[in-house]
């Protein structure tokens, strides 16, 4: 059974930083494309960043240069380092694991950027 458990969300002031973690179990971690998505109130879920086992990354234009996704194949954990946070980054952040047509989701972690 695939389990993705996110942590690291919270309240931060504009310009601040947070690091999200997603611990995976029940999967061959290195076979999946891991990613972070977010959903703000009243909006659709959107891609934030993805990473392959080979380290290839992809970012939404809105976070390029501010967010960094990374993965640890030994710990089966994917991270999202978020710097220079803006109020518009406020959302629930979800971890995703995808292989072929199958994907799994974590329960989400709230990130609130506010002064």
C-alpha cells in the first residue's frame, strides 16, 4: 500500500522560507516521478514541481528561482525548499508519486504566507 506523508507546513511571513518533506512507503521510490502540487481556496490543484529518479526537475513558472525540489532515494523522501515566499503561495501542498497511469497522493500540508 502506497503511503505519502507530508510535513513541514506552517505559517510564515512574506519573504520567509519553509521546507516541506514527503516520506514515501510501499513503493519502489526510484521508479516514480515525485512531485509537489498545491491547491489554494477556490482554485484548482496545480503543479509546483516534479523530479525524476535521475534528478531531472520541472517547475511551474510562478516558483522558478524560489523553490527547489530534491529527493533522497535512500530515505525515500522528497523535499521542497521554498524561499522568498509570497502571500500567493498560500495553499495546501500535496505530495504526488506517479508511474505510468498510476499516481498516489498525500493528505496535504497547509502553507500560509501572511504578515
